[in-house]
């Protein structure tokens, strides 16, 4: 009986250890399930991060391409602006030269007109003076002729 009792105690101990091992096994299974779940979550997060990273790289490339295109357009616009500025300067110089030439021509023409007018006025004045001189000469000639004829017809006055 003692041996049976000892064996019974040993059996009870083995059964208790078996229960404990079973529980431990269940805990490990649960822990493994949780670990697998956590690993799966991490894997999903890693995949999402990789997707996000690839999208970011794609967006960066698109922005770089857009930036290059904008720089090209800016360069073209700057060249066009420089051409327009050069053309505007050329047009301004041409208009200025035309204006100066027209003004000089107008001033020269006006000056020549003034000179021509002055010459005509002077010529007219000279002609008027010549006419007046002729009239005076004719008048004085008549007076001189009358005076001479009176002197010739009058009695001579002796000069002492």
C-alpha cells in the first residue's frame, strides 16, 4: 500500500506537471500567435512604409522633372524678354533718331525760311531805298536843273 500511495503521489505530481506543461504550452501557443500577429503587423507597416517611400520618390522625381521644365520655360521667357528689350531699345533709338532728324530738318527749314525771308525783306528794303534814291535824285536833278538854268539866266555877280 505504501508503494501504491507513493506511486499515486508520483502520478498526481506527474499529472500536475502535465497540467502545468499543458498550460505553459497553451501560453506559448498564445504568445506565438501574438508574436505572429505582431510580426504580421510589423510586416504590414513595413510594406506601407515602403509603398509610401516609393510614392515619395516618385513625387520627388515628378517635382524634379517639373522643376527642370519650369527652369527651361523661365530661361526661354528670359531670352524672349531680352529680345523684346533689345527690340524696344532699337525701336526707341530709331524713333529718337527720326525725331531728332525731323526736328533738325524742321529747324533747318525754319532757319532757311527765316534767312530767306530776311534776304527777301532786305532785298525789298534795298529796292525801296533804290527807288527812293532815284526819286530823290530825279527831284534833286530837277531842282539842280532849275537852279542851274536860273543861275545861267541871271546876271552874273562879280566875284571880287
